[in-house]
């Protein structure tokens, strides 16, 4: 008997959800989507129904193989372990560690500092706070990529960190939807979203056309 398709609980503006969707797309894994609108009805993530799925009341969450996983990198690592081709972690152990470092740079070092729950506590200074967190984080990331990048973030292979960096650099909802103002990354040459440059933007752009957006765009 064929196994059931995974179910992704997602919000179409969520960069955390985007990185999981990109990983699923790169792996060629079909899945169903349950939209969770973080703004509508006071935040659908706070409903009792969704809290039963993820007690942290955050997206994404993925039901797969009889278990429910939350936290985007934990989900992606599970996909890598259970569906290793095409691989998103290099075989070389040093490069593998660098991929994890760069992904954590975004996931742990920048994003939590300017997430919705934090910005609500910042009052009138929320835009300045978010801009500072993101700008300083990108500047540090640029310095790191100078030592790790080949064609992509780490060497010449598409990796987990590419899906994380791509979404943040090109369409970061924290910049456009939370602060209401774009933050210029003009000084970070290695993060420019153009073909052939460091952060595998061209490769991810190519798959973006077939990442299933339509179900996510219904949750307005």
C-alpha cells in the first residue's frame, strides 16, 4: 500500500515554510498543504486545532511517515536522511559543517531577533531593531561566504544553506511585511540574486516556478 503524502502546515509569507518547500521541491517529494495564516483571526497558529499539531504554535510543521515534525532545519535534515538524493549536505565533512553553520547563522542568529513575537515587544522601535538585526547579520554572512563560497554558498553544490539564504536575500518577509521597508543589501556582493553568483539564487529561481504556490496563496 502506498504511503500517504506528507502534510505541510505552512504560511505563504513564512521564510521558515519557504525553506522547507524548497527542500521538498528539490527532493521531488509531493505533499499536501494546510495553510495557517499568521495574521488572520488573530493568528490561526494560536488555534487549539493547530496547537495540537505544534505546541510551539509556529509554522512550518510537517506530518510525514507517521510523525509530526516542527522547526524547519529539523524537517530538512529528516528529509535529507530519508531521501538522500539529490543531496543537500556535502559529503566532505568540513563543507558539511560549513553548510550547517551558514544555515544556523540565519535560522538562529538573525531571524529570531526580529520575528513577529519579538517585534510586538519593541513598540515604536521595531523597524529600527529589525533593520539593525538583519543588516548586521547579512554583513557577517558576507564575510563568511568570502571563505566558503564557490559557485554556491559552500563550494559548487546546491545545499541546505542555499534555500535559507535565497528566501531571505530575495524575498524576505521580515523586511517587506514586518518592518514595511526594504533593507538594502547593496554592499553584500556575494548575496546578490543574479545568475551564477554565490548564493545559488539562479538554481532556486529555476525551481520556484514549479513549487506549488497556489494552495498557499489562498490563505489571505
